[in-house]
């Protein structure tokens, strides 16, 4: 495929997240949005009207035959991901699949094998992996700022009263409730893929405890310990801790840092440099300055029109499309994707026998 034309992209599944995909594809210099598809024709038509998409469909096979897209974004519920991905790959399409990629490891592995056999690319919608804070964090670690990573702490806060959380709690037949890990399954990719980047063992020890604090039948709190041969991790999903936060803390042999995905800041720890009481007074000022500098960094990007809400997804799509055009490796490795899903499977397998219910 030459680099002198834009990739033709189609979106399958026209729910809420499809709007973010449509907006970013529409503004991409590497792709153009040619079609939208949903089993409910009205949903497809409305997405097409909002984003100026010329054609819409309610039949996926028909869309593939008529449009012959280069790339399909699958944003349907996870139970449908395996057959739809295989169908898209069989039609010659590269595929981006929203998280969770599949209900379990076996299905995800089948999807990856099909992509490899057909020389197509498959990536998950791990948008936070390419968030500005994540990119800056990798640069600092690669430059030796913290030495060798020893331990990571991943935290993901969730608001059950938010638009999506409230719908899950309100609707007993919501598709999220049908996932093996229910509410957790729809969210902890973002928690565990950060761990999988640093705990690179194929089979680390995983120990999980789940809690039901909301009074419902859903696990809404999760604590996970992961032990690898070189790096360990602790991961927390919480619907109770406020404010809602999302961060990754990486502890190293020289220093430690925290990447905050909400404020988009990366801050190295400040340690005493003088063996006196004055030395104990200086670190808060140093830490304050580092936070201030991180804020100024964000302001500069905002003034340069390079500070967007879905910046991580924008970067992910650019790298995905570029890898297709250049026939290079996908921006998220299959080994890292499978490590993430394997850990998730192990977490969900432990939850039924490790429950605390709030009184």
C-alpha cells in the first residue's frame, strides 16, 4: 500500500465511544472516514449525520463488500468482537478493537493468530498508553532518570454516578453485566496494561481481592498484587476513593516518578540533598516547582493547539495508521496485549471466592 493516499476507515458500532473515533479519524491526515455501521440503522445514520460520513449501513457484510475499507474500528460490545474481527480480517481489513478486546485470553489469541496469518494488524483501544503523560514518563525512564524499574503502582478511579457507571447500575441487562468480570472487565484494561508494560514475565504471580461496596451484585473495588522475576506491581480499581484519579507510579533504583493521567503531569520525586534539618525543608519546595513546571509544559501545548481531551487516542491512531502504511510493527505488541488479558483472566477467576460485601 502506498503512502500517497489516505486509508479508508469504517466504524462498526455507533454507541457513545464511536463519536471519539469518528472525530479523530475525520481530522487525521492519514485516513478518511468512509462509512458507519450499526445493527440499529438510526444509530448509524445519526453518527453519519454528526460527522459528515457519506454512507451508513446496518449490515456489516454489505458494508465490507461495498466500501472495502482498509481499516475497521470495532466499537461494539465485547461478546461480538471475535466473530466481527475475524470477518473484518477475512475481508482484508486491519482492525482496531475497543477494550476489552475479548471476553478472555483464548478469544483474543484467536484474533491475533488470524491477524498474523492474514498479514493484517490488530490493536486494542489502549488510549492511555499513548497519553502525553505516558509518553513523557517513558522518555524519562529511557534516559535513566529513575535507574532500573523495581516496582510499579497503578491506580484507576471510577465514578459509579457518572453517565456510563449510572447506566450499568440502573440496567440489569446491560451488556457490561454479561462480561466475565462485569464492571471491572470493562475498565481494568486501563489499569493492567500499564502493569504489563513493566512486568514482562509471561506468567507472573497474580493475587486479586474484589469487593462489593455499592450494595449491588457488581464488584466495584479491586486490589491486585503482581510479582514478576524483576519487577513487582500493585494495582487498585476504586469507585469509592475521591477524587477520581488515574496514575502510575514507577519506583526505580535511582529515583521514582508519578505519571498523572488526569492532570497529564509527570513528576520525579524530590529527596533531601543536605544532611541537616534544612535538607528536610527543601524537598517540598523542589516538588512544588516540579509540579509547577509540569503545569507550564501543559500550558505550552495548549497554546500550540496540541492539548486535546483524546490526545492518547489521537496518537494511537496516528501510529496505527502509519504502521499500516509502512508495513511495520503495530504500536502495541501482541505479547503485551496477551499479557494484559492473561492477568485479567486470572483476576476474574479469583473473584468469586474472595468477596467482601459492605454491611
